[in-house]
C-alpha cells in the first residue's frame, strides 16, 4: 500500500472512531463521569460518580505512546503485557502484514500522541470497536478500545465490582 493510500485509510478510520466515540458519549455519558478505572487482567473499564458505578465496558489494549522515548508500542509487542489476554488486537498486526503497512506490523516506532490516536482509529475500525479511550500515565498514554458498553441500569454492575 502506498503512503498516500495508507493516509487515506487512516482518515477513514479516524472518521469512524470519532463517530463511535460521539455515539458512546451520547448513549452512555462517556467522558462525563467523575472517575474511571480499568483492570487490564479482567479487561474491564468502569466509570463512576460518587463511588457508584455508572457504566462499564470490555476493553482491548491497543498500545502506548511514550513521551520519554517518543515511540509507539503495540500491545502485542509490549513485554509487560505478555501475561494479559489481549483479545483480537493481533488481527490488526496480521492486517498490516498482509497489506504491507509497516506501522501496523512493526511493534515499536517513533511516534507522538497523534500517531497513537491514528493507530487506535485503525484498530477500532478493523475490530469494529464501540469506542476508544486514551488513559494518561506518568510517561505517556495508554490507548484502549471499548466494546459491550453498558450502563448500570442494564445490569447489576455492583456485584461484579472487584477493583
């Protein structure tokens, strides 16, 4: 795939993710809650107000951007995530390999936050995610896909609260 075609593909994926994030905000209030928390081992992401869970989603770790090394690291290439179920994120790597898209198939490369969002947009489109979230950390950002979004009204989230 040419660089021009790849950039066009990224643009299409970005439009997809923005519309999905907007829909998640409208339907579930994502971004409006006091607090969020996630557990990579259980692949759960939760939002709460006043200590009461308001919404929950299943998560997939896409990758991270380091502000220290100025790099993108796909979750499947991150040795710290070896013991975590990464879901279907390998499908993005496989797609990149079969379509000769180096940024999708190379584990680590020079990048900034915008690149992180672009890779997350591509992953969201390929994996048909409902939304995505960027979690800040001391040294950068962790990018997550969200699926199976549900509000506290939809299920008894309290009894499953284990963090």
